C-alpha cells in the first residue's frame, strides 16, 4: 500500500475564528465526467454562465484532482475521504463496507449530526458499489431518487442519418420526442427543486446532494444546445497524437466510446485509432453542448435556492467525479492519470464568507440563459488539492467538526479523513506556492500493453497500478506490479515511468522519464522530490 502524507490539521483555537458555529445547509452538486471546461477555469470555448456566476461568489480551487479517473472508485473515495488503496475499490464490483471497512460517508456524517440528508440522481455510483441502495439508509434519510427516464440511456434512442434509432455516442435529441417528454437531468432538477421546497421551512438543516448524469456519454442532450457550438468554429485538441514516448501501459483505448454504433461504423483500428478528424470535432461539439446543458440545470437549482430564501443559510459545493479526454494524447474518455482526466472543478460558496450577503440587491443567483452571457471570479486557490479534501472541508464550512486525520492503517477506523481540511484558505488570499503540495492519483491496468479491458479491469485482472504525483512543477507516474489478492504493490517491480516537466510541457506530451533516469545522477528528479514530505518521498 502506498503511504501518503498526513493532512495538515487546522489548529482548533485558530479555526474557531474562521467560521461561525451556526450550522448551515449544504447543497452538494456533482457533475459526471466534467473536466475543467468552464468559463471560470479560463476555457474560452464553453458557455457556462450559471456555474461561472456561482464561481464569481465562491472560493474556486483551480488545481483539484480526483484520486482515480473512473466513476465508482472516485465517488467512493471522495464521499468516504479515503483513497482507493483504502477503499480497495478500483472497479465497480464491491461494496466498501463489506470489502474493506465500515467507513462513514460525508452524508452519513451529516445525518448523524441531525441533518436531513437527500440524494438526487447520480451521487454514489449505482449498483454493487453502493449496495444497490445508494448506501441507504446509512447515508440518506430517505431513499435516493433516480430519474425514471435514465433507463433509456442505454437503449436505442438516437436517430441516425438512416432515420432509425441507434445506440450512438452522439445523440442530440428533440426532448418532446423522448419517452415522457423529458431527460434524466431535467427530471433530477425538478426533483431537487421539489425537495428544496419541502425543506424551506424546516427547523432541521438539510444536506441535499444532486448528481447530474451529463456530460457522461452518450451525449443524449437537448439538440438546441448544439447551436451554441457551430461545427465550423470547433477545433481539434492541441495535442491530438499519441505521444511518442508514452508507455503502452499508460494508454487507455477508450472501449466505451468504441462500442457505440456511430463509432463502430468508422472502423477505427485498435488500440490507437485515430478517430477521423471530422468526427473528433463532432465529439468535442457534443461534449461542450452537454456541459452547457448541465450549466442550465445548475442555474435552475441555484435560482430556486434564491427564490426560497435559502441562499444565506446554505453552503453550495460544485464538483465532478473526474475529467474526460477530448482527443488529447490521442485518447478519449477517462481511465488515465493525465490532468485532463484527473483534474476537476471544485467550487465552494459559503454565505458571508466567500461573498457579502448584504451586496445582493434582489438575488444572488438569478438564472442566466446559457445563450447570453458569463461571469468570472478572482477568489481562487492555485495550490494542489484533492477530492479526499472535500469531506473535512465542507464539514467545517457547514459548522461541524472536521474528521480527524486517519492513522497510517485505518481499515478499522470508521470516521477519519485521508484528506486535508482546506477551510483555512477561505479567509486569506493565497500568498505563495505550496512547494510541498501534492495531489495523488492512481489507475489500474491488466497488462503492460493496451487490452480490451485496459480501461476498466476487474480487480482479479489487475496486474499493474499506476501511481501518479502532481505538483506545481511536474507530473510523475510509476507503473508498479500489483497483486490483486493481497492488494500489495511491489515498489521494486517498475513496469514503466512517466515524468512531465510542466513549465516546458504543460500538456504532458514529452515524457522525460527515461532520459532522466538513464543518468545515474538523477539530479533533476531528486531536487524536485526533496520538497515532498518524507513519507511520500519514501514511497516513490
């Protein structure tokens, strides 16, 4: 098991001055497969006015990273504040309470403190990974809500050029022609607004988690959002080719994309493709359109919070489970350790802290038509943070005690965090780079070369684990031998390595690992590693 540095714990005497003890409601919003393609993250293409408006009144972490770039492991890691090596969930096929430890979740902790906790849409990954119940009744006061129209996501709902219905990747639709005249995220927003109304006059605080299904594939979205992104204005990824020195074990062959009928028609070679350029542009167009569709749902949700006069008493968190490659490095989907798949938006709105409530003349979050304008923000943190930091941070911001950091081995510890409480960053502008700041991610592989199950190997098939460090200066990844029966990593069994020096290579295209480590001096890497905490340094 890779040992990670203990979190920096806020001094209790100092931290009590940062936030009032009054407990706040929590609106926890999570998108699915959303990278940092938002206006508030300096994406010049996307139209995301409602999320940008939220960010303009919030604390924005610019360098937040998921611990594994796939749905169930990332969500369980974030919601338990334990890393994948502690949850022992690297696929979708086990329930952590049985498989590793009876860890307390973020909503469960709030529920234990008297909060009424509710789940709408995709919060936990459904199925075995959350005991087929979304972890009810442990985490939720009432059973989790799932939109009825979601059952059509995997059926033939996409009208092709032949006029027939297909299971396509690209699936912009006329909503009125869909079953029930709706789509999953539209239904989820309606239900979330209904639940907000039901709690508006309650004396008990609430924790409402809303998980949107998009921009996860298929891109089954209202067709009008495509008009925001004319195809002749779209561009390819700046680095659309597979890097020459990328180790084969690091490549993900994007099998979930390949299985779609419209992609199968392209007859793309396995594993490296490439996808024809005209189709690449259409994928990028649909992804961005899906982001704008989610933005509109977020706008509806936030304007309802305003209308119900709940904004002054509610912490709002917006994030994603991981990112998604849009052709960078010749890859699509998630399933890797690159920034495009591990970096996520992370935004905290705290009334009276991130913004002055008295400045709102009428409304903090008026709904903004995505076809009009955007807003921006300068209250940002550039230092590295992780999704395991969310649990302790939102607990503190809401007026609860943040869980204590976990001991080195914590399988028997029900409540603790392997993350950092970031609440202290909210009162002061970021003064300097945290040279010791590190974000950890990891990804499993079944073999040293791309296989049909490389993207999502079952636990029993994992042979290699790629552990990745992200600092200010570099991304450093080692692919190490892994025993799925004992969960042991053999640190002396190095299958491959990656080292990207970010000042000269921000897109992570030029792997310098072999050139650096062929020199017995190792001066460059050792100089960089010297700034890390001792436990991390010993692990790599």
